[in-house]
């Protein structure tokens, strides 16, 4: 086989010049932490009667290592409050007070129950019933304001079914629920998440709801908080998911080290590709750990694939 030495030299030279300097080479990271003060809870007595949902969420965050053991969320929720009007501070005012007191990145909220409880007029209710429309518009405006204020994520939890009539509360909530859900789902900035708690309480109402028919027991609060937490985890709500440490040499992140990785590294050095699929590509491709990805690393990869070396120097 005839080897074109000129070409090999040209490639090596090119590779050396294509070497990238790296500022940092750290591969492992502790779970990212959140500041408790940046998490604001707003809403009514479903949250505020015992604050047990907040406490359980804090505990879950501590157990996950993302909240310091001495830290806590800011819980501004107040029993009896509404999305629109009603007693002070209304839920939007709880939010405003929270922002005035410090940076808010994450909001966990409920609301609308008292708007329905106080809502007047005769059924059938619809989107234009004043108390329904006011509550829905309030959520819409609140989300818009949060976006302007730099809130990153919002989590909206919505009540289980009331276990007493309470002036036809269930029928009113059934009208309001999809309208608020729609506003939440539409929100892009902040990204908003919705959780209907009815499935969590289904079949367990006697255990999870107090004799007043609407507020959660301790067991109900824990179940609600754990369901909220599970949904948050699923969506990386707090943005704290730690990307797994890539395997050295597996630059295309397919869990194998083979010729595909070699080809990709070559393409990178030639400037054909500018990035690798590996989550921490600098870690995965800097095979000798000298802080650069260059021809030396490519040579090591070749030796590895030929069986000349069985592990990388790093
Ligand atoms: Ca690979
Ligand atoms: Ca290197």
C-alpha cells in the first residue's frame, strides 16, 4: 500500500493547529443547588392552611441534594385568597410582594377555588361567567407579568374534587379548570407546568381530605407534594439535573468507543464538525487530559482502536 506522506503530514499539521484550548476540564459535578429564596409559593388555603405541601416539597428538594438542609422556600400563600379581588393579599399581590422582597425564579401556585366559592350568578357557568372570566384573565396576566420579571418556571396545581356541595363548587371548578390549564399550557416565558390533583386523590378522599370537604389532611398534603415533586423531577423543573459524566473516548455518546468516534474526532480537527454529541465533549475527546483536543488525542484514539493501548492516559 502506498502511503501519501505529504497528506498525512498535512493532516497532522492541520490537526495541531485545530487544537482547542480549554479553560476547564472538570468532569464531575455535584448536583446543582437552588436558592430557597428564589422559590415562591403563592395561593390559598389548600396550601396555606397547614403549609404541609410546601414543607414536604422542601424536604424532597433536600433529599435530592438540591436545597441546603437549612434553606427553605418562601411561602406567601394565604387562606381565603382569590385570583381576582377578594381578601388581601390576592394571589397576584402575594406574587408582587414576593418579587419586591427578592429575586423569584420559580413559582409554585394554586388558585381559583375561592373565586369559585365566592362566585355568584346562576348555573350553567361558562367561560364568560364573570367570576370564571376574572380568574382566568388573572392567571393570564399574572403569567405575562412573571415573564417580564424573569421568572423561569411556574408550577400550577389544581384541586381535587370538593367532597361537599359548598354552593355547587365542583361544577364551578369543572368550568374553571380547563380554562386555567389552557393558560398554563400556553405560557412559554415562563415555562409553566400543570398538575390536576384529582387522580392523586382518587379513591383516597376519606384519607386525604379533611371533614370540611376541601382541605388536604397531612397524608393528602404529602401525597399532593410527592405527585408535584415527581412531575417536577420528570421535567427537570429546577434545571438541576446533572448531565452524566461521559466516557472518555466516547465522543458520539453511544456508549461504545469505536471507529465512529475516531471519524468524528478527525472531522472535528478538520473543522468539518464543531461539536460532539457527548454532553461534556471536552472531557470525552481530550484523551490525554492536557486541556486540548488535537492530533495527539486522535493518535491515542487510533492506538486504542488498534489495540496498542487499552486505556487512555487521562
Ligand atoms: Ca462512541
Ligand atoms: Ca488532548
